[in-house]
């Protein structure tokens, strides 16, 4: 399972774009576990600290980090890298 995480905050103006992009890519792909983690909650802030997230949006494809909204191509490439690594 590939973990796709989007760290957001309610006041972030570009976070909806990041969520939309990740959601569209994850849709219909059963090997992707997609989650949105909001720094607007205590639990979300704790998870963000664990991953050393300092700004939003931050996206992870397993351990590959994107700060800001990545291009569709870059996100798809990271997912493909993870699929190949898993064999």
C-alpha cells in the first residue's frame, strides 16, 4: 500500500488545490491509501511534528516529500517510483 498524505491547515489558500490533485490521482487506485491531515486539530499537529512538517501544503508519497503543490507529473512519478520499489 502506498501512503499518500496531504498536510493542510484551514486557513491555507493553496491546500484545496493540493487536496484536489491528490484525491484525483488516488481515486480508483486501490493500492493508494490517501489521507488529509489537518494542522487545525491537535492530532493533526502531533502527526505533523512526527513528520517534521513546517509548512502547508506538504504532501508525502510514502517517504517522498513535496512542499507546496507539486505538478501532477511529479506526483505521478513519485507514485510510480514507489510501485517499482515494491516490485
